[in-house]
C-alpha cells in the first residue's frame, strides 16, 4: 500500500477552528510540555535584542573587490554560525514582495469553498493543506498552507495554483522568477566562499534543472499560544530557503545553542536559510539550523517560504574538495526524492533526519 495516497483522517482547517471563537484549542494541537514555546522571561536568559545577522547586499554583484570581500565575509559567518541571515538590497522589487504577500493574504480570506476546491493530498502536496505528516493521530501544528511547484517546468501547473485574487498567478510567477535568479546569484557567492569554482554548487544541484517550490503559511489567531506551535521545530530539507515573513507580526524562532531567538524582520528583507542539502554538499561547513514558528492570540500571520532545491533524482553528497583527513565525508549520497520522503511521512522532527545520516565512523 502506498502510504502517500491520502490523509489518514479528515482534514480540519485551522482557520475554521480559529474563527469558531473557541477559547480553548483542541487537544490535537497541544504540544508536549518540552516543545511548548516559553513566553515567560524567568527561565531564559536571552537578550531580547539578539537578532540573526542582517546583511546589505549593495555592491555584492559589482566589481569593487573590497566591498565584495566584506559582504562575503559576513555571509560566511552567517552560514557557518547561524545558518540564517536577512538580506537587504537583494534586487527584488519591494512592491512585488508586498503584492505577493498581500495577494496571498486575500486568498486565505477567500470563502472556504474557493480554497477547498484546491485541497491537497499527500501524493504531491500541491494545493491547500493543513498538515504535513501522514501519521494517524499525530499532534498537529496551528497553521494552514498552500504549496505549489515552480520548477522543474514540467511540474509547473497553473491549474494547481490559486485562482483568487485575479492577479495572483501572475504575481506568483514573477515573484518566483525573481527568486530563482537571486538564488542562482547566491549559489555562486556560496561556492566561492567555500573555495570552489563559482558554478560548483549550481552544477551539483543539477545545473538548469533545479527544483523550486513555494509554501505559503497562514497562521490564524490562536487563543492558547503557549500550548502549541504554528510550525514545529524542523530544518528545511532542500537547498536554500528565501522566506518573506509577515511585515507586521513576528513569529519565526531560530535555534541558537539551547535558546530560541525570535527573528525581528527588517523591512523588505528576505530571510535566507541554509537547507539540509547545502549542509550535506558543504560537508557541514554550512549549517541547516532548526527553526519553528510561534503563534499569538490577536494577530494572524502570513509568510512565503520559497525553496530552491537540487534536481530531485541526482545523488547529493559532500563536495570532494571539502573532504579532508580531518573532516572525512560526513554523509552518504542520497537523492532529494529519497530524502524528502522522511519529512513527508513523519512531519517536522527537528534535525533528526540530517543528523541520522551522519556516517557513524566519523563519530
Ligand atoms: C517553513 C518555515 C517559517 C515561517 O515554511 O519551512 O520555516 O516564518 N516557515 O513561516
Ligand atoms: Ni522552515
């Protein structure tokens, strides 16, 4: 039996739960106490001013070698120490970013029948969804989402994209095109920073044949935000993620050691993070870091996560040049198709997958 044919139980839209004015969330959304967010200040000594690095890319793609070197060294630190950073002046028009996010907000506020017509199944995940894993009885996250493919071209299917608001398909198309270009440019910078030829990572991803998809998250208001999460802790399975967060409502938390840092989004910045496939290719020089989303009682939150992935059927393994006697290959080769089955069967589980792949001989 193929476990990925259908959901194990009827789907409940979190938005409908939220709108039905319950003052208690259903038990299915209550996390074990160790996973709940901590809102009290007494048990954490986090400095609330801490933020992930913010990097201005002005000049990065131009000739001045000094400016380039400075920006690259900031990116280097961010990829090695944080796995996360925000970028400013990245070349994507601010108006396009706002149009994309606000268009999606309108979609999530469309009548339920409009959205239900695009309900997804675990076969491809494309469409309107409310859970990730297919384990019966699993504890669920407080969010709905929409997932669609942009690349490879044969998977791009306008009929599976949302129909409303009327301009949304066009906006998504342009938005994704810009992000594919931006990711291509960043891949060159990361390759150079790792001491490789500038096209190395892109070639390892399959050259022109990369995958790209968009997951739009909708986190409805939640009456008991201290008991649940909008999205459980996970690392992104793909290559690079470009997140456009809500401009009004924080919610993303990034792990730093034993602490969770709440990201303070900069205006019109993208939040970039390293996914598991780049951790593997870089032989763990770059870190794919755990993150999660908290929800709140007064405000909904919309975010767009754009995933730039390797071609799904080529083996991904540590780049030869980054294997040394001190640091042998940490991971065996695996295709992205094989890799992403894990998260699709079991839902978000921290970093357990990429960590479990580590070759035992190295530890
Ligand atoms: C994701 C993700 C974060 C957010 O979709 O993988 O981590 O802020 N989203 O919604
Ligand atoms: Ni993520």
